[in-house]
C-alpha cells in the first residue's frame, strides 16, 4: 500500500501538499460548472477508479481481492451516478491510464499478461453487474428518438486552452453576456503546479506515471481543444452523438491536470 501511493501519487507522505489539495478540491472549477447536475456525483466517484485500478493491476500487491472490490464499487457507482455519457468517458480514460502505467513498469511478458488478464476479468464482471442498464438501453435504442440522433462533435478552439484552469477565460470568449462557461476547469493553482512540473521534468523522468499522466493530458486535451481531429472522434459509435464531447473530456482532463500539478509542487 505504501509503495503504491508513493509510486503514483506525489502528495503521499507530504502533509503540506495534502492540506493544499484538500483545500483546493473545494475550489475545483468543475464543481461550479456542475453544481446542479447529476454529473456532480459522477465526477466525485472518478478518482477512486484510478486509485483502485492501480491497486488491482499491481502484480506485487497482496490485496488483489480488496482492490478488486473497491474497483468494482467505484466503477459501478460512477456508471450509475446519473450521467452515463460522462461516466463512460471517465471510466474508460482512467482505467486506460492505470493499465498504461502498470504495463510501463512490467519487467516481462508474463507480468504484462497478468495485468491485461486482471483488467479483462474486471471488465467482464463490470459489464455483467451493469447489464440491466446497458442492455435495456440497447434494446430500446431501435425504436427511440432523441436530440442526439445526428453525429455531432463539438470541440473548443485552442485559444480557449486557458479556460481549462479558470472558467473566467472561457467566459471572456463568450460573444454575449452569459454566466455559462464552455466546459469545467480546474484552478490557477493547478496551472502553477503544472508549469512547475514541466520545468523540473528532468527530476521526474524516472517516474512512469508522470509520463503516462502527461500523455493523458495531451490526448484528452486534444479531444477538447481540437488537435485530435473531430473526424476521428466522429467515427466512435455513441460517443459521436453526444454533442458536448468537449465538456465530457474536460472532466477527465481536470483530474489529470490536478495530478500533474502535484508533481510540480512535490
């Protein structure tokens, strides 16, 4: 347990950082963006998915069953928290980060196979546990109608990138007076931490999760701000009909940016 936290989470063993991020959590821009929406609960479950996935996939852990139960509970809770579209994005993205990080630390093919096998078994259990919901959805889909019937992929302009750290920058880009931001963000303190992490990358280059987290920021940031082509996203079934794909991937981006900032303050 000690090794797991120390390897992946920069705040471990540092009371000052823990206090900073405990206080910072209340001011995460995502909370204000979704303060009256069921997505609030989806976002609250999400960090547990990443933590439990890292524990479940750790081949040296002696708590496989315990982490497996936490993983199932957190994924199930996120999926059923009230906003399935966003939940699928968070579940898929955070589990992918955990798999990539664990595979990067594997010494041989056997360990890699064990990691993939654990995730495969967990995924089958999760699909079985949530079957009443997604099977009902697929069954009713053919005879249904909704405003999401057309393929629509909305992305933000790269010039809106600063909004990922404070929604004021999103609001400044609005053509008229409105209180609605384009998407959820984090905070300026997270921006400072992320900047520090890039400045001291040489000190962090030996930490695999730092690079996996950096890659996740580039990938999900591209889905939000357009350097991942919208034509590519338009080929993904179901996701291509959500419409607000920029906002959904912003929640995933907010989590990875917050982790990245902790590396900067470490």
